[in-house]
């Protein structure tokens, strides 16, 4: 929340507007607003909408960097509007545009459909070869903290799409899978419960796959959750190279803690004694 | 199907998206340099084939062409070509090492302020770029002041 006890500073917001019902191309509009210490770009947009321009459109939800809805191109960098404090930007004029590399639906609203489609294409789920075990599990999978650490960083992705907006390869190659999907492909490939690299390779080891990444690092710079997708892509490349020379993970390295039947038996063994009072 | 349905605006950055590195980090500029020098080297290879094909037009034509290449403007172009090759080769070594997972550290739970693999391998980046700069300077001194 902004601190209204401090002296406000007048900031000019240059907002890119586009209404598909009226405009053939986007244009810029300027709004002046008194900004208080701690006020986020999202709060500023709400103020502008309430006081000056009721038709201004954007997408947002949680206001705390969890939902990933309010990604915008703020002062020429992709950021979450709810996590960006206006005065921390250090400029008297703040430019706000929709995320680049996505179709612009209206004003600051990008069409994130390609992000979700690419994410789905890399099979972002654990693939376990034994379908009977999946349908009728006989035990719990064992995963040590070290095994979890191998991919844990990449599970923090909130699918805000900032990384694709920052990626220079996505800018010219719309078919490039992009940092988000490739990092998620690594997240599941590195999981010791997964044995689906062979299945996943068809989707990721393609011309528009990880080797289009030349480590610009812009995705990792833009990521608001520290996921470091560029790192995930490099580790995915290594996994593909190792697999191609026969050193890849052949199958799931997961072990069972114990059969479920044994767990049930143990629970029965350690059950409290029967009540002797108040029967 | 409603033909008057409003259409979204194509907001893809295109060529500008990879040529303009803007406020991104040092590695983003290396990405640009790697692509530009790569394209330059491919263009040179094509020109080199055309150039050597001149030998078929006889000794006089060949020697005339070699005389042209000995002039100062061509020496500068040759130097730029050398610099592009050195940068592209050494930056390529850096990319190869990172693609095999070296010098990037290990994945770890992200804790704010976040550390990225890009920052962790930056010392290697600086060393390789310093080496490229040194070779380019030494190559220039031997080319212009033999």
C-alpha cells in the first residue's frame, strides 16, 4: 500500500492505448498523477482509471506477485505492475505499454494464448511408464531433498509471460518454444519421478527448440520470481546432449518408500489402545 | 462468423526485438554481437567464394584483385572481419560451455534478492571478452604495423 503521509510527487504516465473497435494502430496518452512513496504501477493505474480515464483496460488480480496477470512493459522492460513501485523507477515520466511479442487485445491487455499453448506442448507433467502403477498405486514415491533441489527453482513459474516478452529470439521467431515452456520441460525432465524425456523430445528437440537460445539472459532478468528460465534451458540442452550420446536418464530413478499395504499395517500396529474408560 | 469482429494488434517486436538491446544486461548485447558477427561471417564466406573464383579469369585479373585488397580500405574491412571472427569464436566457446551446464552453478530455491545463472557465470564472460579484446588488439597491431 502507498504511504500517503509522505509528500507526493507528480509523475507523468505515458500509457499506450488501443481499442480494436476504434483504432487501427495504438497511440499514446498521458496522465499526470500524484504518486506517494510505495505506490505501485498497478495502484497508479487504478487511480488513473478512477479519476481520469474510466475506459483504460488492463488485466490484474492478486496484487501481490502471485497470479502473474499484470505483466506490462514498464519503462521498456517487462515487469509485474503490482510489484513495481513507481518512485523506484526513478523517472518523472513512466511509460506503460502492453507486453511485446504477444497480440495486443486492448490497451494494456496481451493475448497470452501462445504462452499457454507452448507450455502445454512440452508435456508439463510427470510421465511414468508403468501405467498400472499410476492407476493403482502400490506405494509412495521417495524423493530426497537433494533430488527435489534439482528442479525446485523451476516450479516457481507463475506463467506471467514476462520472459517471452523479453526474449529476443521470440521477437523474430514466433514458433520458438520460448523460455517458459523450455524451463518447464527441464523442470519435469529433472524430476526423479519422471521418465518421459523420450516422449518429450518430440516436442522440444526441434528447430524452434532450445538451441535457438543464445543465452541473452533477458528472460532471467525479467523473471519476477527468480525462476531463471535461461538456466533451465541450458540444463535442458545438457540433458538432450547426454541423452543423444547414451548417458541420459533411461528410466525413473524413483524408489518406493514402502508398499501402501505395509503402511496401513504399521498404522494398525501403532494405533492407540482401546478405550477402557467411558465406554 | 462475424466479419466485423475486432482484431488484436500484432505487437511482435520483430527485427527490432533482437537488434535493440535497450536496458537489458551485458549478455543481451553479446547475443546481438554473436548474431551480427555470425551473419557477417556467413556473408564473408559467400564473398570469399566469389573472390577466389576470380582466379579462373586469369593471372592478371587475380593480381588486380589482390592489389585492390592490399589497399587501406580493404585492410580495415579485413581487420573488422578478423575482429568478428575472434569475438564469434570465443563467445561461441562460452556458449558451448554454458550449454553443457558449466559455470552456471546449481539450481537452488529462489530467495529474494534473486541470483541468476547469468550473474554466476559473469566472471567467465568478462575473462573471455578480455581475451577476445586482447587478441583483437594484438591482431590489429600485426596487421597494420607488421
